């Protein structure tokens, strides 16, 4: 079966996010003072071939831990959904 994974990677809450801080400051300059504490991360979409959803979850988790995420500085979450065969 083929599955689609949607992965969100964000900086750890305890760490400074310079990009987010710059965007937060710019919001004030644009008259959007009510928008604060912006955090900037990344979104990754990928497809995985696996016999079932549990195996797909394991493969996506491994890819995050081994390559896509720096767990010292980032946290991640993901969703898995089955792709419809055409």
C-alpha cells in the first residue's frame, strides 16, 4: 500500500527562533500588533510504500529521527493517510 505523510517540524519551545522573532517584529510595523510569538518551522510531505499503516508510521518516524529532524533543536509531528490507487 502507498501512504502519504504530512510532517511538521518546529523549533523546540525553549529555543530562540530568530526567524519567528523577526516576523513578530514586522507584524507590529504592519499594524498587526495583536499577532505575537510567531514560530517558523517546516512542512514536509512524502509518500511511503508499506504493507500497512503501522509500518508506514515506523518508516516515517525513522526518517524523521535519522534525517529530517534535528531532535536537539526541533520537535516533530506527523499524520499518515492511505493514498487511493489510480
